[in-house]
C-alpha cells in the first residue's frame, strides 16, 4: 500500500540575519514532515526562531536555504503575488494577538477569508460561518462586536476564521498564551479536532507543555536546528 505524500515537507531550512562576518543563524538544518490530519508542536526557548519558522512556512518571511513544500507546491518557486494567493487559499493562521477587526462583528470577521476568495453565494457563506461559530462554541454571538467578547471567545473567533475556508495547512502561534488553563484546553480541543476532521496539517508554536502534550509529535527547535 502506497504511503500518502506528506501535506507539509520542510527540508534543511535555514535563516540568517545580517551579513558576513556578523551573520547570525536564526535556525538551520530544520527538516520535518506533517501528514494530513497530523498535529505537530514546535517548542524551544525564546529567541530560537519558532515564530520566524512559522512565518516562513506561511510564506510570510524569507529563508536562506532549504525547501518548504506544501501539497507538492514548492513555496520557493512562487513570486510574491503567487505566494499571497496560495496563502489565501491554502493557509489558516491563528495568532496569539487574535487580529480581529474591531469595526466588524464576529460573523463578519469569520467570513473574511471567504469574501477574499470571492465566495459570491451569500447564503452558502453565511451557512459556513454559522457552522464554524457553532463548532467553536460561539453559536448566537455572530452579531457581537469583538470588544464585547472575552479573550477566550476572541481566540475562538480567530480559530473559526482560520478554519472557515477549509485550509490544508493550519498554523498557530502561541494561541493559548493569553488564556487561563481551562479556556486554553478548550481552545486546543477545538483546534486539534477541526484540523483532524478537515485533514489539515496543524503546526503549533507553543511554550505550553500541556498544549505540546496534545500533539502527535513535538519538534524541538534550537539555534542550531531541530530534532
């Protein structure tokens, strides 16, 4: 039986800051794979480049060597416009700081990826948004503004927005860093369950041992690479 290709493949990735002779490695020789529906956590001390690595995987930052391949697409071969379009279609990103738009209500915030992709059927768009609000436990709160929600609710808005367009790659940067343990556990349950049900590759950057403990695998990042 043929083993399916990994959803995400990172090969000998490296990134540096500065120019010789003062060039400093953020990370180098980072290699790992993530299958569809798999949950991988990236851990390591502050300053080793975990968030920078995640930004590279999203095509938001540049790297100096190595390859990032998502579903057969080598990100290094895409120009800035093609990379932005790929990211819009394929990537869901959950930020620690939520990044919801304060002038839009909850449903409008969640609907943003669908609108950017040109989902013209308003009824289908609304149905998908309501489905995601139900999944993350915010059913009935679609008309509220962000300032009317708690931190845990805002993080679940961010998760619903990241998942609404059914991305194949789901990235999360310290999504539970500002949450109490009970709310953090609930957020991680939703994130992992939805990634698996949608067949997305989930890559989580975290300092939380409990969050990392939920992962299928843990990648330890150091200034010299990953293991």
